[in-house]
């Protein structure tokens, strides 16, 4: 009888967390990010291992320009889904936006370790490397991105990297 009660109360918490998550999704679709984040927070409070709620709340925090909170949620989501390259990429981009280039590079490298054809992570890595004047390394990522897909952005990054590398070498 006790085990039945424990099982049914856990199932009801999980169900309630899913309802709150669903409510958050509806708010997010309406671009009501504050209420969406609150719904996701309630879902997490009921089920602290609800990875989707962390990543959804992180998106809301991003939309509300609360990058530090978003990073915390992406980091939490990564603990539950350590093979999700998208989570690492999103965290890496936010670390870059906050000026923590070392952590940005670490997260983006992890994303690329999981999926070396992830063009968004490649382009984000190129931005970070440019900021750090690491043009030779950036060139490798540019070539990889172009090998995967010949887009205007990939060609632009390649051209900017070559130009920056030439200017950098000329300055030495």
C-alpha cells in the first residue's frame, strides 16, 4: 500500500510538471516569456530533473535578456542531457556574449566534439576565435564550415578570417 502511494504521488508530480511545462509552452508561443519562465520554474520545482523545462526556461531568459540565468539553466540541462550538442552551443554563445571567451570556447568545442558538422557551433567558434585574434585556428573552422555547406555566412567568415590573418601577419 505504501509503495502504491509513493508511486502514484510521484506520477502525479510528474503529470503536474508536464502540465506546467505545457502551460509554459503556450505562454512562450504568445511571446509571454515571463509567465512562460514562471511555469517552467514551477515544473522544475515539482520535478527537478525535468531537462526540457530547464532548456525551455533558458530560452525565455534569453528572450528577456537575462543571460546569466539562461546559462545556469543550460548548464543544468547539460547535466541531464550531456550528449546534446545544441545545449553546449547555446551556453557557449551566451558565455561569449558575456565576455567569458574561455568558457565559450570550452562549450563550443564540446558541441563540436559531439557533432563536428554542427555549422552553428562552427560559426560561433569562429566569432570567439576572431575576438581572441586566433585567426589560424579560426581558418580551420571556416574551412570545415565551407566543406559542410557553402553559404553566404560561411564564405563571409572565411574571407574575414583570411583578411584578418593577413593583417595580423603584416603587423608582426
